[in-house]
């Protein structure tokens, strides 16, 4: 009987210990689960914050690079705009100076004509000298011309690419201009001009790459060659004669754009480049034009 009681007591003690241990295990498991849950939440929060920080950093870096690229692009653009403004200012200045030069040349020519008129007397010899002087002025391109004339417009073949596929015969050369100018000279036209540049006996017509040098000015296609002739009634005869020239037909066969017309009220300005005139006169051993 006593032994049975002891066995029951021992059984109860072991059962209590097992129950207590199970409860402790359950409590430890719950605590561990809560701890893991908190740890997971903390890790998730830290990961989210890290991701946000990374996104912000990437955004800041990308924005900085974008601003740098914009600045790099804006600097040459601003410089280009500045250069364009300078070019526009220079062009305006050039136009202003050209207009002033025209006005000064007009005043000079009027003063010279007035002086010649005052010099005219009944002296036959003096009249002859003045007549020769007028002829030389016309011939040298130093006197303005007003009257009838012939205008030739000559241009490169239409639609050419201006590259290695372009044949040299399809573009206007100095020789084409020279042969038309020589036609006017051989028929004693009083005034000749190429693109507004008065031609003198020593005016160069030289190919320089894609352009032609006329006096000291470079010109490109199209070219306008004008010849003025005073005191005649048969300008139509010269017009027909020019149209029938073999070199005109050859130019058309090459595909060059060509137009010949009679101008009843042609106006040609005198040569205005005193520096060029003086250099040519100096080569001939004559007196320079010192009039300003």
C-alpha cells in the first residue's frame, strides 16, 4: 500500500514536470515566434528604407548628369547664338559702309562731271581731250552707265549634286564668263559688268574652287553678265548675233541654264575699289587715284 502511494506520488511529480516543461517549450516557442516576426518586420522596414534611399540617390545622380548634359549642350548653343549676333552686326555694318561708299562715289562723280563741264570751252583741242577722257573713263569702268544693253544670265546645270558624280562641264567656269565678256569688248560695248562688278581691261576672271574671282570679289552661280552700249539703235542686231554664237549653243548643250535679254534701261555702277584700281595703275606706271 505504501509502495503504491509512493509510485502515484512519483508519477504525479513527473507528470507535473513534463507539463511544466511543455508549457515552457510552448512559451519559448511563442516568444521565439514573436521575436522572429519582429525581426522580419524590422528587416522589411530596413529593406524598404534602403530601397527608397537607393532610388533617391539614383534620381539625384541622374538629375545631376542630366543638368550637366544640358549645360554641355547649352554652352556651344549660346556661343553659336553669340557668333550669329556678331555676324548679323557685321553684315549690318557692311551694308551701311557699302551704302556710304555708293553715296561718296556718286558725290565724287558729280563733282568730276561738274569740273569737266566748267572746263568746256570753244577750244576744239580741249573738247577732244575731254571726249577722250570720257571714253577712257567708260573703257576703264570708272564711270556709271545708263542706257540700253544686253544681259546674259548663266547658271550651273539644274539638279546637280556638286560632288564626285558632277561632271565639270555641268558647272560655269571662268572661261564661260570670259568668252561672253570678250564678245562685248570686241563689239565695243561702253560698259561691262559681272554680278555688278564693273570690268576693266585688267579685271581678272579666275576660277577659285566653286566660285569665280571678279576683281577682288568672289562670286558663285548664277552669274549675270551685262554689256551696255550708248548711242545706237540696232541693239537687236547684237542680241541676235550673240544668240547665234557657237559658244552659246555649246553652253546649252552642256545643260547650263542660260538666258539672254535686251535691257532698255540698264544701269551699271562704276568700279568702286580704289585699292584695286590704284594697284593696277601702279603696275602700268600711271598716277593713282587719290580722290576720296
